[in-house]
């Protein structure tokens, strides 16, 4: 008997190599608005919604910086980059999802990204109809690292948290899944997990397709 009934996927950095695109967009934004350049600022933003990123903005950006204008510039830059180069999938996503569905797993997406970004990425790969539920950051009160988005996804699937396995790449995502008391597999993208983060994970794997070894 399977341990889980549903697989809840993060998107950016997990299904698509889009965190690097976000990094490129933030560096362009810093240049455009003459903001202090910080790689740690970019790393700390990974997995967060605009609302939950406020603590990061406050920590790194000067008082009075054009936050909304700069953030929109970043979003527009990243989208144009994806339109030109495409969002690079982490593996053959159609093949992965078909294999999971054949094993009887229900699939859902829980992403901090804006809905238009989610829809663009999924359409680009022809997987817009794969997920039973898609929950984005604006649909919950608190973004990652809070557990809200994973709890809401489980609620919409009418499943217990014990029935759900989360697939994540980022620290904030792992913290969110752990706070939701769900099993989580980490596939590190831009940040390698430390021992504390590893202890929160069911497993840490190198590649996305490796999850099939335990499912």
C-alpha cells in the first residue's frame, strides 16, 4: 500500500530552472534602479511570495526604495526572458507525471509564483491539465515559509496532511512543508541544505526524476 495519496509540487526551482532566471532579472533590476547588489538578497527571496518577501526587502534594501516599481520591473524582465529562452524544465515532465499517475498518485501544484507565471510555464511544456489543484501564493494569507499553501492544497484535495508528499527545492519551501507536518523530498537547486534542513526532509535527492525510486 502506498504511503501517500498525492504529490504536491513546488514549481520554480523544482519543476523548472526558473530561479536562475529570477536571479538574472534581479541583477538587471538592481542595475536599473541603482540598488545595492547582493546575492544573499536573491537567495533569501527564493520560495517567497511578494507579501512574505517584505521581511527580505526591509533587511536589504534602503529606506524609500521604489519597491513596487522595482518588483514589477523584475517580474516583467523575467517574463520577457522566459518568452525568449523558455522556462527550462528540470526533466521530462510529461514522462514523470505520466509515471506518477499510472502509479495512482494525485498531483497538485503549490507555488509562490503569480498565476500568470504558473500558467505560462505549464502551457509551455503542455502540462496545463496535469494538476488536479493549483494553489498560488495570492490564494493564502501567508506565503512560504508559512505552511498555509500546503495546508490549503491538501484541503482542496480533501486529504489529510499525512497523505501528502511535498517536492521542494528551497529552504523556505522545506520550512513550509515541515510546518504543515507533511513529508517532503528536497531536490536542491541554488542552495545546498545544511544538517538542520536535511533533518526536516524525508529524503534529499539530486534530480527530480529520482523521486520515482521511492514512489
